[in-house]
C-alpha cells in the first residue's frame, strides 16, 4: 500500500477550506497550519496564468525528516505515510530544518506537527482525509497508488502531473495535476 | 401569565442547566449528566452529532456538528444529502465554530447610557431590555403609527422579528440583499422571464458547455453549490468566458478572459447580441416559440457591432465574435451568469435585462446546461392570527419612484428616516437583526444621520458589530449552533428541507431570535402570534403536517422529496406560459416603457476616474462573509486583513512597494480610517484598484479584527441609484493613494 | 512579473516567513563542540607522540577547560530542545543516518573522557589536590596506565566530533547552503584552529606558542582553501546553490562573512602570527582571540544564513 494525494491545480480556487477543515479535524492550534495554499501568478497583464496549489507534507518515500530524526520519532507508517510519535520526540527541530517543503511546524506542546493524511483518525476508519472530504471543488484526490482503481491512481493515469522539487531526491507523494 | 412565563424560563434553561445550574455544558454533555442522574434513555445520550444548517452566509448549507470527548463542539461537516453543499461545506461553514467560540461575543443585553454613538452601555436584564424596546415601540405607534418602525434583517433569525413587525402592523422589512446586492438582477429577470433568480441560483452549471461570467467571481465568492458545479464543468471541459477588469480566480480557469474597461459591460452584451443575431447563431426555434420583441431587438442592436463595442470596452472585435460563437455553438447549454452582487453603476437593472435577453437568444432558460426550473418546498406555517393590514408602507415615502422594486429598499428606509420638508412621516424606530448596516449600506454619513434621527434603535446580533455601537438597546443573539430555527426550505433541483438544532446550550446570557421576538411580542400583547412554548413544538407541528417529525429530522438533518413532475427542463416544444405581462419572454419590455424606462437596454457612458485616481472595485474573499466573519478566529487565521490590488505600472509610478501600507482617499475627500497593505499584482488593470469587502473595522470590541485592513464601504460615498428599482450603484467611486499617515499630515499643517 | 504568495495566511512560528527554528544555542553548541574537539585532538595527539612535557599546555592545561565547554554546549543544546522531558530518548536508540543521533553518542563518549583527562591533570591547577578515597586513587592509577588507549579513543572521537559539527548542517538537503560535504572538514579545521588558538592563549612557553601559531597558520590556510572551494562548488552547482552562495556574494551576509569571518577571523590573525614568528613584538592575545571570535561568528553566520537558503519552487 502506498498512500498518495493529487491536487488539481486547474480546479483549485484557493479557498483554503482544506486548511480550515484540517485545523478543526486535527485540533491544529489557531495560528498554525498543516496545509496551506500557494498562488503563483505568471505573466504580464493581460497575458496571465495562475497556478493554485494546496500544499502539505509530501509523505516522501525518501523522507529527510525521518532520516535526520535522532530518536526515530519521525517514522514511516502504514501506506508510507510519515508520522511523528510525540512521545519519542526530543524537540530538536532537525526534522523541521530538514524539510525542503517546510511542511512541519513546532507545535506549542513541544514536538513537530504536520499532515498525517488523517491516517488514524479518518483513513483507517474508511474516510477520506479531512481536506479531501471537504474540498468544494473536488480538486483533491487521495488513495493507494498500488491500487490501480483508487481515485489517485486513476487521475494520475489520465492527467499530466508534477511533483514539487523532485530533484531534492525526496520521492514526494503529493502530486499536482497541471 | 406570570406563571406561564416562569415555566418557560425554566424549560428554556434546558437539560444542562437543570443538571448543573449555571454551567454552560453542551447538549450532549448535559444530557449525559442528566442521563446518569436519572438513568433516562434520552436519545441525546447516543447522539454523536446534531444537524444544523449554516448561518455564516445565505447559502445555508446543511451539515453536522460533531463533539469531542468533553462534549464540546469540535467540528462541522457537510451533510452528504444536502443539495446546497453535497457534504462539502466551504471554509466559512467549516470555520463556523469560530462564531460560537468567539470571546468577543455579545454576552448580555445592553442599554445605552450616554448619547447615541458614544458606545457607553450598561448591562441589563432581558426583562428590562425588552420592556425598554416595547415601550419605545408603543410610543412610536401611538405618536406616529406602527408603520414607522422598520426592520433590517439578514439571516434566519430575522424571520421572527419580521413576524413581530407584521403583527404590529408594519411591513417595512428590509434586507440589504435586495437594493445593495441582487435586486437589479431579480427585477431584470422578472421583466424578461417573469421569474426572479433568487437563491441559490437556478444555473445548471454542472451540465453547461459554456459559462459566461460578467464580473462574477465564483471561487472567490464561495457560493458553495456554484463553486462545486463550476469545478464539475471544468472537469467536463466546458468553456468558461470571464468578463472582469481583474484577473479573477475564475478568469484564470477560463478559456477567454476579457479584461473589460470597467462600467462598459452593456456595450459588450449588445455587441454579443449583434453577433448572435446577425450571424444567425441564436436559437431560432426557441426565440420564435417563447419570446416577443425580437424584431425590435434586432433593429436595436443592428449597429452595435463588435467594432463599435471595441472603442468602448477595449475588447478586440475578433474576441467578441469568437466568444459569441462559443456561446452560440454551446446553445442551449450555455449560461450567461446573472451574477449576484450587481449594484454597480446605477443602470444595473438594464444590464441584468441585457444578460437575460442574451440568455433568451441562446435559448438557455429552462434548458439543460442553462437554467433549470426550480423546485420549492412550502412548509405549512404554524397557526397564528391574520396579520393586520398596514396603513402605510415605505413606498409612500417615494411617490412615483421605484415602482418596479419587488421588496423594501434598505437604503430607502434609511433615506426616509431623515426628516424632509415634503415628507409627512419619517421612520422613528429601527430593529436591526443580524446585519451590520454601517458596513452594508453605502454612504455611511447618510446612515449615521438617519440613526441620529431615530427614537429607537434596537440591535440583535451575536457580535459587537459597528451598528451595535449606535444602538439604544443591544440584544445578544446566540449563534446558529445554539438554537433551533425555522425549517430551511428554499429552491433547488429537488424540493428539500433541512433542520437546524442546537449543538450546545446558548453561551453567556444569549438567546435565540425566536425567543427574543416572542418575549417582545408578549410585552406588546401580541403573544398570540407566537403561540408555542418552545420552537421545537412549532417545528414538530409543522413537520408532522408534511409527514415527517422533529425526531426524524434530528436524525437525518435534511429530507429530500421528489419533484411533482419530471419538469426540471422545458420539454421539447412544450408550450410555456411565462409570468410576464405578455405571457412570453419579453425581449422588449412594454412594462419598462410604461414606467418611462428604456424597453431595450442601452449603453450609457459612465464617469471615468480623474487623473491620479483609480476606480474602487471590491469583491469577496473565499474565507469571509461580508464583514460578519472578520473576527472569527478560524477565518482570520486564513485571511486576517484585506489588501489593495495595484497594477505594477501604477505602483511604480507612485513608488509603492509590495506589502507597503497606504491610506486611500476618495473623490469626496474621505480618507480611509486605516491603512491597507498593497499587493502589487498583474491581476488588475491600471485604471482600477481592488479590495476584498468586509475589513477595516473600527469597533474596538472586535479585538481580533479592529483596524485590520481598510473598509471599502467608508469610501463609497457616491451612490448611483438605479431609477428602476432603487438599487445603490456603488462602483462609481474613485480613490487615490495617501502614502503617509494622514494623522501626521494633519498635525504638520 | 512573477508573484508567488501563500494565500491562506500561513504564518507558522519559527518556520515562516523564513525558517528560524535554530537560534543562538545551536551555533554556540557547535562552536563549543568544535573548540573542545580541537583542544582534545591536540592533547591526545601529543600524548601519543610522547610530547606531554614539551607541549604541556596542550596536553595538560588546555584540556582542563574542555569539560566546562562541553557541558556548556550540551546545556545550550538542551535549552534549545522543545520537548525537554523526552531528552533521554536520544540514548535509547542509535540512528546512524541521523547526525544528531551519532553526534549525541559521540558526545556521550567524548565528554566523560574529557572529564577523566581533566581529572588526571587536575594537579596542574591544584598541585596539592588529593583524591581522598582509595578507590578513586586506584581508578586514577588505572587510567594513567592506559593513557595511550584513552588518547587513541579520544583522538578518534574528537575528530568525529569536529566533523560532526559541520555534518549536522551538511546533512540537510533542504538548506542548499548547508548541503555541502565540505562543511564537515571545514568545521573540523575551524575547530582545530580555534583549539590551537586557545592553546596559544593559555600557553606560557614561547616555544609551544610558536609551534601552535605555526600550526594555526597552516590550519587557517586550509580553511581559506576550503572556503574558496566551497564557493567554487556552489557556483558550479545548481540554481539553488548558486542562490545560496549569493547570500555571501552580494546578499545580506556578504559584509559579516567577508569582514568578520574571512578577514578578521582568518587573514588578519594569520598575518599577525606570521609577523610574530618573524620576530615582531605584538600583543600576544590579539591573534588567538580573533581566531576564536572568527570561529564563533562563522558558526552563527552559517547557521542563520543556512536557514534562509531554500529550494525554489
């Protein structure tokens, strides 16, 4: 099993519902976020293009945060998701510094926090991650890459996509449909 | 009487109140406690979620409220069976719990202690506050007549105050959503198709092949169902054409973006009609069968060529032709979207008419992928005595004017409150429920002048919005998560009803609107109009009339019915009687002509910004609803202030850097109270600036949003009234930049 | 014009608008670690060479400060941890992939050895010091007997410690400025150089001072070579590393780096030391202090600038 998410940049309107839903689902404190929305505007008036991306942890296959963690608090879990066990974490911040996507933040309780793909609270209960379930434009797709019939496999098959800085060697699993 | 009231007060404390007096436990927690005490098999003990429908905006999506282990409200999710949201709430609905948890909420009734506007209040009991209002209302009724009390309302709670007002003999119930928002559209469509658009719009976007947006920024406005359907349309490869001086999010999803010169839309619409008619791309059968006035229209647009429009709109002729052909090819599965906030330049009804006519030419009204036919569900109303016939209405304040307005003008009430020599009677009392009219009505000076002429201003709100600062009495309404409200009906593809029930006891000393209205009715001797002890009883009675029950609705949240007939779209060749004077779709409006208005829409030039000034455009951000969400922690986390969009060329002329704060001054020398952060962006033309509406609050009790960003409303001092229906055109205001703090400048000079 | 904005107002503390998760404790910790490593390398090296008496300061006196330095460094590190109660988790696992892990273990080896080394030389400071208990005296005898073994362990682990102070940064692919393997040798060299400077500062023997001044000149030369090499590497690399180098080549760190680190921390003290060797009479403490301050500023600049440097996407 290999969980992954795809974001359709052509449909995303950048409303940030994914961010709010994640915050309420996962008790993310106000002022912090596990996912966020980036808008890139390119061109000169009136020849313009916008790419809107809902971004979060890439759940890398070669995750620098797991590699640099001195205690094993950052670890790979079911379906290749990258999780943090707060009870193993010393709060050294290395994983936060190690992420080329800046996907982690220091939780006020002392440990780093980040997107979990809602693995234990939703996905393992048969639900979709909160951001996917709420997205009004249905621009987020989630599922198992090894299952050819999953939402994410199907959409990656028919659409052109990219990942963010694959050259960083992280083997990210957040795909952007372009 | 006293006994009955006593009984109601106790029962309204609710289960949590009984279990642990005074504590604000949620329903679930409270019922758990009581369940343990008495070992009663309460259904609430098992309830892990309760149904609601959202009150953060007018879309009213149905959802579920979930709790954490402590029984506190944790999150709100959409109801999968709801046709307005399909299980997906928008960011505001998801963040709706921020309204409930906001520490700045109004907590107790307040009565003003100093002169109006000084914001000096004392806490009062409900009894005292309501008595105060009742006495003032009775005094006004005695001295001026009950019609001299008006209600401004937005949202669900206002219904009960509307009933109360009608019971007193006043029908002056105004919602800013008409004359400040979608009024011109409704009138334009009524006088073309015999039907208004209303909410949610009956646009069949999910099945359209071509969607044309005239300044409508779907995706930035999070009108949930429409955003969802536009996304479906993108998936299905529909062509989107966006006409907007700004590269809106929708424009970025469009095949064609027409960066039109502001205030010239009617010219473009006429040129499109010209191309459709003279290239014979219009739906001939439909036009022949259903419309009248085609020949007059054809003559009218004969010389409205794309070349003519180019000079006005700056849109190249070949683009006008190409886009018209796209529409023609997609016909009838094409939508020229009627928009929503359409009070722009004062000729807005005519522009809406032009949009309606264009849709008629394309044969999209009543067709798949165009406009579907609404299904409504009518709930039987809870029995009450007939409302008395009002002796006068607001219309008498405006003899011979705005005859085509279909509802009360909020700005009209405001104008008719300021004494005038030729008016025998003015409004003396306002009840304002759930609308911050200081930020909603343009020309704040006028609004405040009206307020200073009032004998009574009672405000019901959940938050200390600006309007509460002017009130004589402030009543704290509990949020939608703490109350029952009337059953949501409203239009959709299928008839549907939804229930809102409390997920928590009201926090602080706040109360639901139905309770406040009923208690006020008692004081006025009008309790017969509210003949129920608890709203649940009335709701249950209503639901049982239609074969459901409160218990069922508590379980399922929304109930969908089948349409009476398979008539979502017109059948082929179906004979349709339209609800217009002629029974046809009126391309040519004789009704308009009779009222002295152009029977066919005309382009009239509007004023352009003077040198060094820029047209002030404003719009919506997806995370906020008007100004009412500005203090919601969950939503300020997404967007805490608005920014001013400035074209890079303009920015470099002024030497303005990205993220620099500037003040704005308009053509009437009004300067923004607060500075606004500049976003230098290619997404906007050089002749206009843009900001999201709803920021720049100057009410210090709104601690989170005070002074964040700038208010567009305070800069909208020039209003172009639509002569047809009295709408307030607000896009004819021009601003310039002030780079240094005006406060310092003043002290220097 | 290209515009890239985060629309959802993301402002995670210590991460936005640019990373600043590691404040002063981390560069201080790395500097102190490097300094201690430098001193201990020289102490064990000259012990193994049998030159304890010739380089008495290096072998016997300077190491006395290393336990203090190491403990201060560890305290700084501990202060920086956000989840302090779980500190012990560092020592329930060894994760070779994580420099932080093997660094912690290296310190676990070096710090006790530094204490033992100091204990063996405590009489340099307090000539009449007595261990009182016989088992302590036995322990002293035992360690003194195996001093060469200890020196071997110490030299190896001190070198690892010196390299680790750089590798901790260079293992971060996410921060292009750090992501160069030269940082290991460079920080080791810098650590040795500051170690040598500390010995010069403490030594009262002209011969020893001269020896370590000479050594320092060589180390500074190597350091300069590595710095030039580092920039050559960056500039010949990808856009992100070119941009990272840009922080020092016209960017916000240009002046602090070239003035305080390269000129005042390397070139100027090297020149002073050359002049001193040539027989010019100069205030003896200036050069070594400049070297030590330069080393400290160097760690701070690399730590802060590295957190600014990022991938572009």
